């Protein structure tokens, strides 16, 4: 009898080890603890034992029964645990659900960046109308009618003397008409020129104009200011180069180049192998402009500059076609 | 303009590397766009600014170079100053008549007769010079006039003298008068065109192009060499009107130097007698003889303080003299006489630029200007616009920027009053005919563009101006446009549900809430271009601040959009006048609130707004919040009805509400709803 008990224990251990799910577990339970199970069968043999062995074997059997019950319970718990784990199985390598987010247009971003640099230098932002009187676009800026200097400013007209401004320099005049120096302002905005559209031309684009007028503004201030701006905009290592040029509303005038941000001045396709990129027009305010706005002669000096926002954004982001800005392809917009 | 290295060296002694010369010129404002080795010589491609016609000549560029190198300029003897031109003052009767009818358009006209020329090919040196500036050699006479034009900047023209009938008249063309120019194209002129005519017809368009009839050919024996000074504006207008841009018109437009008119003629005459073996004949000179001159006083102190440098007086004098200015002066003032070829120099600022240019911009130090304290940095409305765009990107919308000029057809059907439309007089294409009165076309264009490129989810906004003519003025108004189209989400978990009206309404509600605007009403409305059943006008205090809705199928069809588009436009200026951007803390109440649901069945014609108004009216300030929790139109609900589940939050600011109080109020609300709107409860 004792042997049978031991064999049963061993057999149970083996059976239990093979259990992998609830169904098999139930089979094992029925086999050992069921009404016609092994334990029950062994219990049935008890009355036939002698009175000395009966209590000993009986105790053994009860212990075995308890053991089996406990083991089955443990196994059951284990199985149910693993079952629930299986239910919650998540493939965590699947892509996350991205929260929706929008982006500002790269022109707006670039404009904001330019504005912020100048704001940090004490400039204020002033805007002006896009539909302008001819006077503000030309005469007040010392660009006479029928003069070749107008060639650079082909213009859309609405009426005889009403046009779409071809540069933001118009706002210089509007500020000075209303304000006494000192003036320290930038004037961002849209401008229009009847240019055929291609990869580098657009009939509508954005400019930022800058103006400082005070008692003692110097050309060296213009250099310092724009050098600081370009370093903040394009990186500390950016170099600037001032070349004499001609704008009717500034004298002396300069074109401002920066060392090519692509090749760092070594020469590449973007800078036409010169190592330099032209990004700003600048100069000292022409006294004739002060005259046009009615400032007393000789009382003030000023510096002015202007830049194309698309050009700067194209350089900064490596965009090679200006039309991308106005096509608004969502695949483009989402990159900035 | 093209200039060759070897030609420059005729006037400046230098052995400096051409690349270095290119750099020096560029850094002095004579921009060298390229410098290329062509057959052993170097060709500089120059970009001359509009103020420097003197540099539209090899001699002018050489003068700049000489000044930069500290060398002297070697001027050919015929072109030197001080050489008196023998005026044609012999008592004999002139063989030829020159009549200047319009001295306001032709300031000076000179002509030289040269007889018995041998027209033929030019010598090689001359051909090479002509080729180096990008022209094609023609014959010795024409080549010489071109050579002198490039050398001096003074345009010249040679006529076949024997083909001129009865002298020369400089006059306005009759209207519709015709001429065939040397390029063999018939041209029709107007009364504004100045022509050189003989007794019977025009033989040249003054300053622009000669006529075919009097062209110098191999048969030509005697020539008339013209050297004149035409009005820049007249030449510019004629050149633009006829669409002819020539080397001559380019220079006349920018104004030539009257001091060179006779000298250039003399120089060409000498070359013609030498190369084409002609015989120098009579010379005629009609009109103004004086050339530009100007005396300017320059303060060295002002120069230095404007530039932020310390340039010594002697250095300034040296620079100016090298550029051809005469300088005298004492102490810190210079008396400067401007030469005739520098009419661009009119005042001391111009002189200061000359000094700075040659001194070198790169030698000017770098300083930081005195910063002024601005009390306002941005206009409040600009700040508000920024706030709106930041709210919108937070809500997941992408900003777009579209053209402000559009095709007129794009607003057909939007009922914009024609007298409000701002039209462009000179558009390049029909796509730039008018300025947009609404941002809708730009939005639809963008949506169409993206759908055509397989975009599925589009949520876009633009903040831009609209343009309208009102009376005699123009109104530019900032407007916000929002467009939602396609499916709401495009990811592996959800990709079916499309946008609907309540999505765009929600965006607006959020924005208006951010703006701190209270009492906004969305009224049912009708807007051209929108689906009339799904259109709403946004009102506050009786003022319209925007509109929204589903864009009509017809409108979408114009842009080839098949999917639904939901669009809103907010008039920023109007909205801005009403908002308050300052935030104030609102207490969320010390006493607990009680929430009651009310499930209602009502006619479809009853609006949510009406119902909420009643709840507010009855509930007074005890109703703190009303929210729509559910909406169903299922099998249990009759066809013409709908069921709404509202959640009402009751709270008092003074005490803890008793259940019984809320029950009474809630039941009053239900009674009124049922009486006034025939609502039943479930």
C-alpha cells in the first residue's frame, strides 16, 4: 500500500509537469481527485487493511490528497496568470500614434527668426500697406520717373499713381513722416514684382527692411549691426563682406555678402564658386530721403538695410526652388 | 558690359593677375560677375550700377583701376582735356544743313563729314577689340564707331552721306511715321519718337538705332559721323516703346558726358582717316556746349564721422584726384570740382561715398550703434495674429501662404461686388489679374494641389490680407482662413472618419475661447460658395466676425476637389476690436456641485441653442455648465425627431445646494422645455 502511495505521488508529479493549460489540469484533477479517481480508489482499499496499518496509511493518503490539491491549486494560479498575460500581449514595436501637431510655414519661421534677432537689439516692428501711392515707392526714395534706376523695380500698377509696393522701403518713408528720430525699426512685409515665375523668381515675395535714424549713426554702425545679425542668423563663424553698390535711397550704399553657409567659403555650386552669398542691400540713408520726409537738413544720419526672406529661408533650409513656398505641399510644410 | 584685360592695359600699366583685378574692382563697386580666360586674354563681365554711366566705357573702368592701383591713367591724345576742337568757323557757306527742331530732346548734335573712305574689313587688332566686348566686326567704319563707343562711352553713328537727301533735321516723328532700321525691321513711330531725318524721311531713331537706307556699306564713299547728346528720358521711352535696347540707347538713357561728344568724334575721325584713308571734312556742332560741372565743399570731419573712420586729408585728396576730381582746400575743408563724366556726384555725400569706395569698405571698422529704447515692440493686432497662429498649430493645423494675386475666375460665384475688386493694370498672366477679396480660392487651390498628390488628411490655415476697393481708397484687411478636408486621422488605428462641420466649429470655438470672447453666437446663414444647409455666421453682439461651413460642391468642382471641404474665415480686425487678451482668474466655487442628466426627445427643427437658452433662463446663475453628452437618431426615435442627452451642472456660490432644491429647479426646467419646445423626456 505504501508503495502504491509513493507511485501515485510520483505519477502525479510527472502528470502535473506536463500540464500546460486549464483543460489538461482538469484531466489531472479528475484522474487523481475525481469520484472514481486514484485517491478515491486508494481510499476504498483502507477498510481492508489491518487495524495497525490503517491509521498510518490513512494519514499518508490524506497527506497525499492535500498535497495534490495544493499543487493543483498552485498550477491553476500559474496557468491563469499566464493566460491573462497572453490576453494582454502587445506588440510594442508597432508605431506610436502621433499626437496631431501643426507647423508654421517656413517663411513665417524665418521671418520670426529675423524679427526676434532685431527685437533683441531694440528694434520695433512696423508694418505698412501693400497697395501704395507711387510717391512712397519711388519719388520719396529718390527714384525718379523715367530713370534707369527704376529698372530694378518693375512694378504692378493698379491705377495711374497707385501700385503694389515693389519693396518694403516704402515703410521707411511712412515711419519717418510720422516719427521724429531716434528711430529704430524693422519693417517686414510682402512685395510684388512682375517677374516671370521660375525656380528663383516669384511675383510675390517677402522682405524685411531695417532703419535706424539718430544724431550720430555711422557707416561703421551699419557694418557692426549687420555683422551681428548675420552671425546670429547663420552662425557665429559667418563672415560678412561689404561691397560698394548703388541704391537711390542710400549713400554710401553696400551689398552685403556672407561667407557661403554651404561650403564655408571654399566655393561651391550654391555660391557660384565665389565663397560668398549676397543677402542684404544696405547703406546710409540718403539725405534726399530725409528731405522728402521733411527732416531738417543735416540734423540726422541713418542706416537702412533690406533683405529677401525667401532667399534667406532657401539658404537656411537648403530649398532650391522658390515655388515650393507657395505650392504649400503638405509634405513640404511638415518639414519645418 | 564686357571688358578685356588687354584693352584695359592700354590705359593702365599693370601686370597684376586678372583675378586680383576682378577682386579689386568688385570691392570698389565695379562688380565683376565673371573673369574668364579667352584665347590668352581675360574677359571681365561687369555689372555697372545705374549711377555710373562713366564705367560703361573701357576708359572709365581703367580710371577706377588706376585709382585702386595708385597708377596714372594713360588717355589717348584725342581724348585728353584741353585740346581745342577747331570749330567749323570758316566763313565759307556750309555744304550741308543741320537743323535742330527739338533742343529739349536733343541737347547737342555734332556731325563730321569724312570723304573718300575705303570701306573694308578692319585690321586684326580692331577686330579683336570688337570681338572682346561681345560684338561682331562689320566693316572698318562701323567697327571704329563701336570701338570708340566702348572706349569712351560716347555712342557714334556713321551715315552714308550720299544717301542723305538735303541735309539733316532732328525732329519728332509724325505719328505712324515709318522707318526700316538696320536690323531690317520696319518700325512705326509716334510723335514722342525723336528721329534724325533727311529732307524726305527719317534716317535714324535718335540714340536708339540707325536706318537701313543710310547704312554704311561697301559701296559707301563719303560718310557723316554723328556724335550727339540726346535726352535720356526720351531715349528711354523710345527704346521701351519700340522694344529696342542697343549699346547706344543703354548709354544715352544713363546720360552721356557732353564733354566727350566732340572728343569721341575727333578720335573716331582720326582712326577713320588712318585706317579707312578718309579725308577729314566739315564739322557741325549744334546745341549746348557746356558739360556738367559742380563745385562741392567737403568737410573731412563730416566724412570721418559719417563713415566712422579716420581718413587723413591727404589720403582723401589722393583718392579724389585719381578719380578725376580737381581738389583744393585748406584746413579741414576741401573744394572739389566734379569732372563732366561724373554727373552722378552732386553733393558731399556722393563725394564721401567715392572716398569710402576707394579707401575700401573692408577697412572701415565695426561698431555697434546706440540702442534706442522702444516702448512698443509690436502692434497689438500683430501680437493677436501670432497668438492665433500659435493656437492653430497647437490644434494640429499647418500654416500655408498663398498668392495674393489670383485669377478673376476664381471668385466667380462668390458674389463679390465688382466695384470692390482691386484689379492689376499690368498683370503678366491672367492668374495675376486681381487681388484676392477672400482667402477661399487660395485654400481650395492648396487642398486640390495636395489631394492630387495623394494627401489624405488636410488641416490648414492661412493668415493673410484680403484687398478691397472702397470708394477711392483701398482696404487691406487681415483674415484668418481655415480649411479641413479628407480624413481626420491617418494612422494604422483610425483612418476612416472624415471631417465634418463640428470639427471646424470646434476649432473656431477653441480660438474664440482663447481670444476671451464671450457671447458668440453661431447663426444659420447663407454665404455664396457654401452648402446652404451647412453654413453659419459667427456673431457677437450683433456684429459678424466670421463665417464657416461646408464649401459647396459646385465651388469644390471648380478646383477639381471631390471630397468635402470645411472652411472658415475670421475677420481679424473685427474680432480684434472685441477681444480682451488679459486673463483673469475665475474661482471654481467653494461649494459642491450637483450634476443632473436630462434625456430629451424633440422635433428636428428645435435647435440646441434654443434649448440651452431656456435652461440658462430658468436655471439663472445656479446652472454653471450645460454640456451635450450624447445625440442619437436610432430605431427607438421617430423619424422626424432626435434625442439629446444634456448634462447640467448646478452649483451655488453661496451655499451647498440641497438635493430637493436641485430637483425642483431641474423639474422646472423640464416643464418649461416641454411647454415651449414640446420636448418629451425619456
